[in-house]
C-alpha cells in the first residue's frame, strides 16, 4: 500500500461503519458497527451476509481511539465490588463509566488488557502483582464502555501459568462469539492462529493489528505449549509479521508492551525498537507498560514517509500510589485512504484521564477525564492519605497539569 507523510488536516467523522474482521480461526466475520445503536450490544450489530466492505471511489476514513493499561488491581476490584447492585458481585461499569464520552465517535476503540480474565472458576480472582486474574465482568464492562479491540501482549500473560492463559483465550473466544467483530490479538492458541494477522476493513480502509511484549514473567512455560506469544526480542518474527501485515492492509497498528516503569523518559532501546518497526511497515505504535504517560512523535522512514509512536499511554485505570501512575492518556487519530490509495494518519489528539479514588482505602476508584476533573474532586483524592512519597504523593490541579505538559506535547493535547 502507498504511504505518504503524516499531516494534520480536519475531517468530519462518519457515524456508520461497515466492518469485516478475521475471526480467531482465520475465517471472516462480518458485522456493522453503529455508533448510535441501542441494541444492548453497545453498537455491535450482527449481519447475515458473509461479506466485507469494498473500497469505494474516493477512499475512506477510520477514527481510531486507544487507551492504556487496564490494571485491575485489588483497589479496582474492591471499588467494583462496593458499587455492585444487590444481584451482582462486581460493577466495573461504575469504574469505567467516566470514559464513555471520550470513546464516542470512534470506529476502532482499543484497550490494553493488562490482567488475565480466566474462564475457569478454579483459578482464583486476584488483583495482586504477578498473580493477576480478573472476574469475567471486566470484559463485558469494557465492551459496555465502548471498546471493541483488545490488545493482550504483556508480561502478565503467564501469571496463572499456561493453563491460565489457555483459559483466558477461551474467555475471549466466547466473547467474540457474543459480540460480532470484537478483535483480540497478542496471545494465540496456536502457531497458525499467531500467523493469522488480524485485519479489519472499515469504510473501505483495511487495518492490521499486532501486539508484542518485551518479556513474560515465566516465558519458559510456553516452550512445550501450543500457545504463542511474540516477544519484541524476536526481531525476525516481529519484522516478518509487520511486513506481512503491511502487505495485507492500508495501515498497520502495533501495540508494544515495553519500556521502564515509572519513568517519563523513553529509553534508547525503546526508541530503536520503534524506529525498526516503523521502518518495517508499522504506521502507528501504541506503547504500554511504563504505567506513566510518555511523549509521542513522528518517526521518519528512509523513503521520507513517516509513522507515529505513542511511547506509553500510561494506565487507563489503576490503584497505584504514585501521582504519575494515576494520569493516563486516551489517544485518537484518523486513518484515511484517498482514491489513489495513499494512506494518511491525521488529527492526532490525546485526552488525559485520571484514576480517582477517595480516602486511604481507595474507595470509589474510577476513571475521570481530565476535562471533567474539578478542584473539589482533586481535594478529595485519597493519594495524599496513602503515605508521604515526596514528589510522587503531591496532588493538586497544578501538579496534574505539570505531569500532562511533561508527557503530552502541546500540539496533541485535547484538554
């Protein structure tokens, strides 16, 4: 596909998208996604015909929105349990409700799922580091919030062993059966599944999705397993997948779980990995893992075209205890293809979000967009009551804005 330099030009959003996606077994699923639908499936509408949209004269446009790590730690679990109704155990919709408006208008809405969701009652629910397993209500709540693409490549995939990962893949496979067009990628049930690049066609634009992680906590457990996860260190595999994806799609979106936790500064190693992936054909890289928001930039290819990298979107939600962990980024951009087949990445904007909780017991933990955050909410935040961590325990509207300005270049801020 022809690619030219990224520019910033305004486009009006299309409210009705016709989409076709590869299923987990390599076949094709077809569905419509109507942002205004009210069918109990948050916009997912099944279609009977097994066809995908065709490129129309004049090309097409897709609006993509992406959030960072969904860190379902103990504090998040407790908040969902405390706000549950009489006939439910957890209410994660309470935790995510504040982000709904930020996802409005998106065609593809990506969440990075940091924790396992195991379809097995014998695997204990846990919000503790290196032993994460979240209740099944999490996935449903993410879809209710508006997400329709789940990136899974991260270091916690083996927190419950190979059996836990297999159970998690079963869970998402069932979710795909219930929600037509739901995309999952980054952990795979087999070699063939891994090599089946997820490609969707929306409004005549083809998007490919890949997800990689820097490490796994117990990678050796995968050696004798059919399950597959691709590490960033396997450059040959990463390169071949990106090149294949670029041959199949107009734009390649790569989720990369990388970097040093709790640092704003992007390491030279991550910058080199980003350069490599852009050179190989990635068009947008969505970074996660550092658990703090980091900067973003264009990266030039040798032929003069460009890709774009968000080095870290930070946390979508978390119960961490540094101020920098409690501010995340929700990124959005347009992918368009004109009648000549030229692809553009446009209108890059980033909205900050805050993981808000009250008191030292993390009560009412939930996501609140920065644009809706008030002095009153700021003063009620429980972070200063957790402990004295110097700079990291400071919490004020000025401190929040300082962190935003460090992480998000002014030209991309959507405040």
